[in-house]
C-alpha cells in the first residue's frame, strides 16, 4: 500500500483543541553498554527474535522490581521531537 492509497476520511482533523492538550513523549534513552554473559545465554535470547535486546532489558527491569527496588530517576533529556501544527484552512 502506498501513502496515496491510505484512507484518512475517518480521522478527525487536528484542531487547536488537540494541540492545546497534546503532550510530547520522548522515549527513555538507551545507550550501548557492554555486558558479559555466557555464550549459551546470549544464543538463547538471540533465538527468541530480533528484539532480544529489548527482552533482556525488560527482564532486568522486572528483576529490579521484584527486589523491591526502583530504577533511579535520570535527568530528563530535552524533547528531541516536536509536533508541527498543520491545519487545513
């Protein structure tokens, strides 16, 4: 399907009310880290699919929560994205 074939007729227009309530969401930043794990452990995670790194991250977060701890609050980064107001007038 091309962009031209998409039917937008059931999507309401983005008016001033929408932009007054809109919030910018910037996903938490991730950075590359080096963690040593057994080859078999890594092989198992890789066999689960392309998102294996996300899976490892989620498992580690759940482990932290199970310990009764919370992830440290990191300083929020400034928004990297913006919502552009485009109205058909």
